[in-house]
């Protein structure tokens, strides 16, 4: 009698990965830093870390996260048995 082995997914869902945790913490860090550095009283009224810079860094973090997830999924096996997707 032959045993059939079920092949699981090669990668975990994104919400279970450390990449998501690091991404969320990095975004929060950028937002907090932008708010703290942007306080005019602490730096003579000059806003050195403006909102547009903060959102630019968040955009770069998002692109990096999407690329890392794409690379992680690139080598994964598909377990989709739906004939419409082949």
C-alpha cells in the first residue's frame, strides 16, 4: 500500500511572518521619528523630517516588504487544484 504525502505550502501566510512584524515596527518607527524630529520647539522651528520624507521612507519600506514576500513566494509550490487557473 502506497502512502500519499501531502505537500504543504513552502511559505507561511504573511501575517505569520517576522517580515510583517519588522515592517509594521519600521513604519511605526518612521512615523514616531517624523513626529518627534518635526517638533519645532526642539530644533529652533525647523522641520528636518517632514511628512513627505516620512511617507517616502514608508513607501520604500512597503516596496521592500512586497519584494521580500514576492521572493519568498517565488519558489513555493502551488496546491491549487482549480482547472480554471491553469
